[in-house]
């Protein structure tokens, strides 16, 4: 999300309009996210949970990896909780 010049491709804009349930709530939420970025961009890494490029950059795993491998759960014992790991840039 570019906080200074918000932009959305025409296809994504159409998709958002088609999928929205409450337009005003969606727009308010976008502005809330921009406010968080303005206030905390030095302390928090903001990213899109749907972007495979950002996923790969932040996790160091390919989006094509099986879920257990990508999450580091391949050798986890039953009941263990996976902890995320984000490599330093």
C-alpha cells in the first residue's frame, strides 16, 4: 500500500468492488491500514498476505513448497506449535 499515492490496477479495483459487502467499511479499513503504516513503518513490516512475492521474500521459501516444508513443520512433533521466522533483510 502506497500511503502517499494509493493506486489500484483496474482489474483489482473491479475485483474489490465485486467482492465488497460494505464499500464504506472497506474504504475506512484501507485508510486505517495506511494510518498504521504512517505511524509504525519503522517498527513493523507491513505486507500483503495474498502476495506470493512478498511471502517468498519474508519467509525465504518458495510458494511452491509443500505447506509443511514452508512452515518448517516437516519434522515437528505432535502438539508442537510452529513459530514464524522472518530473515533479516
